[in-house]
C-alpha cells in the first residue's frame, strides 16, 4: 500500500464514518461524483470492495473495509503528527541547543532567569549548558560546537560571531576574611598598592583580567599578581588560602566561600564589566527563537558608570591570534 495516496484513506474514513456519500462529500468539500470516483480508485488499487450501498443512500463498510478502517485512521494520525512535528521543527520549536556560560554566573540567578523562561515557552527544545570562559565560547561557536553563549563583551566580534550586551555590573573585591581591609565596607584603589593579587588567566576570559590593571592605574601602582587560574572558583580558593585579593564581577558577591568576603570598590566611577549574549552568524531555527527572546534583555540604555576598558588594537590582535589558534587546535 506504500504507493497509495493518503488522501484516498482520508476519503474512505469520511464515508465510513458518515455512512453516506453526499454527507461525506459535504464534509470533505468535494462533489459526490468526485468522492465516488476516488473510492472506486482505492478499491481498484486494493483489489477488493470496501463499501456497499444499502438502499438509495445508506453506505455499509464491508469486512475488508472494517479491517482497513482502523489502519487508515492510524496512518492519517501518524501523517498529521509528522506534519505537525515538521512544522514545529521548521519554526525552531523542536531541537537541541548547546549554550556556554561563565563560571561567575554559577552562583547567580541570571542563567535561570534568562533560560528558564525560554524553556517554559519551548519545552520541546532540549537546552544543554556548558561552563566555558569567554574565548572558549567564541571558539565553540565558530566550530559549531555551541549555538550561543553568555560571555564577557568584547570590543569587536570576530567574523562569524554576533552578539549584544545584556548585563552590566560593577566590579568588586574578594579578600581573605582575616585581611585587615576586610573590616572596611568599601576599599579605595590606593589602599591596594602593597597587596598581592589573584587573577583570571588572561587568555581564557578576554579582557577581564585587565580590570586588576585598571584598578591599579586608578590607585597609581603596578599590581603584583601572584596566582592565576582559568576558573573563578579556583581564584576564590586562592583568596581563601590567603594568597591575595581578587577583582571579581559584582555578581559573585552572592557567592558563599569560606574565609572569603566581598567588598565594594570606592572609586568614581567604579569600573564595570559586561556580559554579552553571543551566537553564530548562521543560527539554527531553535537558536533564532532564543536570540529573539534574549533581545528583550538587550541593554538599550547603558546607564551611568564607566564602560569596560577597551581592548585596544594591539590587544585585539592578540585576542584574535589566541582565538584562532584554539579553533585550529
């Protein structure tokens, strides 16, 4: 029966249910002679009678027709489901998304706020999240390993990657709880001149490590960085062990780490950092739905305060070299 058109099953089911050719024809929106011809075509292809007329109007389903009826209904149901699934997939309502996110977002509700609403609106899209540094997210998008991500906002996006700013936050300081400066509510940059610092690895969070330098310039000193790591969790572990002070995103102030306290920076303006939603230049239908949803969170008015320090042309070249060396590896 693989060569039989499904519309013939549709016509047959209508007649079997209506038990009347004229009634079935009206239901189908065709003329009775056309319907009669289509039923005869189906019977000819199957080589058996499916319907018998009783009297001038009543139609009775034969034994062979009864066997076909349940199968025809199932076939039509499967065709309708397949069509619905195809339409959903075409609209991006079915699929799988691979998303990157920053380690500093782990202890905040941002990811839940941004992705939770999307998952509620599109429950048939499976969302997988991966904790990655900014440069690794960009490389993952270029490799098509990631559909999108939440990364530190670069000054310029490399070819093949797009994005927009969705969150801006002031920087803060993470100190050992027994540190003398921990007694203060806020700390000016000048007070940090003799301190040791723990920082993120430069190559793995584009631009962010340089906020330590920005605060040092504000305090008129050269920072002494004693430890670096590619994960903020490890950075805070070093702080807890007393290795130094870390400059961290303000969102991390909600993090609870033994022997670590967070303090505001007493500067005017307070240096800030930005999170951008980044994605590939040729997004999938599912990714397009997420992009449209995230555009509702795009910052139209950046508000007051200093913008993140620009990457600069020399630094931008270094970033591109590091990025594409990772893509090639």
